[in-house]
C-alpha cells in the first residue's frame, strides 16, 4: 500500500473480535489529502490482513501492503480509474462465483456490513483464482454521513486447499468405510450405543443404520456374549485395545459367530470405540467340521491300529492255540496208547499176585511135609536163593503194582489236562484240572541236584462242578504254574543254599466260592516277583521279561483272554520283590454272567 497518499485522516480505529484478532479499521475522513504518518498507518502496514478503503464513489483511497500482495501491483493502476466499470481488479473475461454487486467493498460503500464472506475470485496477480474471507464495513463522518467503505481481506486459499484435501481424504475414508466387507462399529463409550456402522454391518445383522442406532446391544449381542461387550467398553476406556470371539444375533434370530477387534478413536471430537467385526460363522463351521473329520480320522487310525494289533495277536494266538491243540491231541494219543497196555498189566497183576501167592503157599507145604529134599532140589534152591525169593517176591509184586498205579495216574492226568473228551462248555471238577497240571509239572517240582524241591501247598475249598471250557482253563493253570516255577528258579540263582534251606520254595494254591457266587483261584509263589515297570504290560501280547528264546510273551496274554473274554471273569495279580507274586482268577459260576454262556457251543477260537 501507499500509506503516504494525500488523504487527511482525522480519526482511525482498529476493529477486533473477541479473540483480539483485527477484523477491520474504521476511519472518519473529512477530505482526501496527503496524510501524515500516524500510529494507525504503522499498524495498517504491519497487518497480515489486506485492508482497502474506498470513498462513497468506489474510488480506492487507501490500502496496505497485505492487500497489494493479495491483488498484485495492478491495484495501484486502478486507484485513479473506475474499477467498477472496467472491472480491472476482477477480470471480466473469467467467471467468478459472485456477481459484482455481491462484492463486500461495494456493499460497504452502500452502507452494508458484511462478515466472514468467503469468495473465490480470479485476479490479475493470481489468474488461477484465490479464496478470500472478507469483512466489510461502511465508513461514516462525524455527522454520521456515509463517506466510504472498507474491507479486511484474508487469503484463505491454503486453508481451503487443506479443507479440500481433508474432504477428499474423508471421502476416501468413507468409501473405504463403506466398501469394507467386515462390519465396522463406532460406539459411544459413555452410553454403549452405536453411533455409526458401515453397510457390511447392516447386512451382517439384518438391521438398517437407523434401527441399529436405536437398538441396545442386547438386541444384536447374544446373552452369553453380553459380558464380553461390557468388557469391550470397559477395556477401551482404560487400555485402548480389545479382542474376543463372541456370538451375535441377526434381526431374523439367526446366530452368527464373530471375531471382534476393538480400539479407541475420536469421532465428532469425543472418544469412541472402533470395532472391526468379522463374521467367522463359516470358519467356525469349517473348524468344527475339520475337528470332527480329524476325530473320525483319529478314531479310524486307532481302530486300524487296534485291528492290526488284534490281527497280529490273533495270528500268534491261533498258532499257539494250534500248538496247544496239537499238543493236546498228542498227549491224548499217547495217554490212550499207554493206557491200554498199562490197564492190561495192571489187570494181570492181580492174577499174577494170586498165582504167585498160591505157588508160594504150595512151596511152603512141600517144605513143611518134605523138610529134607533131594540133593538136586536143595542145590537148585540155594542157587536161586529160594528163601530170598520167597521173601522178596511179594514185595516185588507190590512195587510193580505201585508203578502201574503211578502210570495210570499219569495217563489219567494227561487225559484230564488235554480234555479232548471235554471240549464243550460243561461242568467239570476244577481240582482235577489243577492236580493234573501239577502231575505234568511234577518233574520240575521235585528236588534235583540242580535245584531244591518246590513244595505245593493246597488249600482247596469245597467247590461244586464249575461250568467252563476245561481244556482252556487247564491251559491257564499251566501258564501260571510254569511262570511261578520260573520265578522261583530265578530267585534261587540270587540266594545261597543256607537261605534256600531257611526259606524253602513253595507254591500255594487256594480255591473258594466268594459271597458273590464266583469261583476264586489264588496261585501264590515265593519267586522273584514282577518288575514294577513291567506290571502294566504283563498281559500285553508278545511282552515278556524272560530271556530271548525262553518265553514268547503269549502265555499270560492268552490266559487273560481265556479268563476275561471266554469265561467273563477277571485275572489280576499282586507282586513284590519280597513276597513274590499272587495271581487271582475269578470266574462267575452263573453262566448268565459269561460272555459265552451257551453250553451247547464248542470252545471258541482264541482271538
């Protein structure tokens, strides 16, 4: 501006708003003459706002440097011209958003006051156009006569550009907000109500935006998840971050699983909760289906593994069963073949005893009546030691009878053990089966140079005939008694002769009927005991604690199956390294409790 123009200014006042910002200057001008520099001129020159004075004819009489910077140097050229007619400052060949009569300076010289008028104009200085905020005021003299007007102009182009960029960003954010496939909730942290949601939220819940704003959380949050919503609000008020999985309710009542990620944001100048809500119903269903599929596959794998083990076990047990069957047939055949000549010998011993006894009696009569036989008879009697023969022959016959009886007992035990004539489910004498097994094992029980005697203590109770598969049950007795003998022999390798004599070896066999009506057979030994780490696997097929080549690991596994599956009973044990091992066999007497109660069926294959 040229503050030293010829203009006499009697009184100039600055206009300020409530914040102390200068919004204008009022002056009372009596005449236009070169002014003297005053404080007001200095203030005008230092202002950042453009200030322009014009008389009541529209002639520009005063402007400051800030106005010159806004409108350019051309403002000096039009001071002496009629700018209202020529439109020098506002180019007539460009369209402006405001007509000339709306320009605040024109309104000011016409006596109107304008406040915060925003204008976009094209100037010679800035042909691309600028944004201005203009405040206009009329100027009166002391007689309150309108003598001109003034405007205070602020260049707000940069502010408008920022606002435009902000508006574009907001539009961009809004487009993103509306395009996101996940639900976006903006909640008032004070009331807990929704203030804004995106279209995906409306589609997810089946409500319109207006309906959601009127809803309480209880309308769209499942009752079991309401505590999570309350925790979400409380957490965002404190920590500012929240995550959970919850269940929402659609307007149609359908339940949906959602994943909620919450954080704090500023909305309309106040802190709000911003939650990204993702519908994970399909994912949950897929996870459940996957879990079911995995569980089914796991069950199938376990079933296949179990089947494989059962097949392996069955194969070995069938081989073992076949061996036992072959052994039983062999034993039965041998017993049958031995039984016939033994019966022949045993039957003829009676006649031989009678014949010999008669001959001896006759010989005594000869000796009584002919005490002095001829020399030849006397010599022959001395040669054969007749007196000794007469004395020893009855003893010899008695010994032969005992041997034959022993053979008969062995044959009977072999036949009872093999039970070839009792393969069906029928009532048998359990004690006979135990005794026949002990008879077969007698060679291992009696004393030998290599090991001392193993004493068998029998505590038989009064038992009725027990319905069972006798041949298989005898197989169980054989396996348990054989293991007991092995355990005792192993313990003897760890003891001295003095210890063995002080604490003799024994096997105790007790039988009884329990109050529950069950047969109980206890077989206890003084052996080495079962190692603790092996006890849990004792009945597992192919598991053995014996050296390689001495045990197959099938004896007790088959025994367990015979007792538990075939007879519906139980096979348990108690073992320690000090007291040895006791096996407890329990079999229900009532055949209704058996797994195979039909006595008309033959013994099933071991599986």
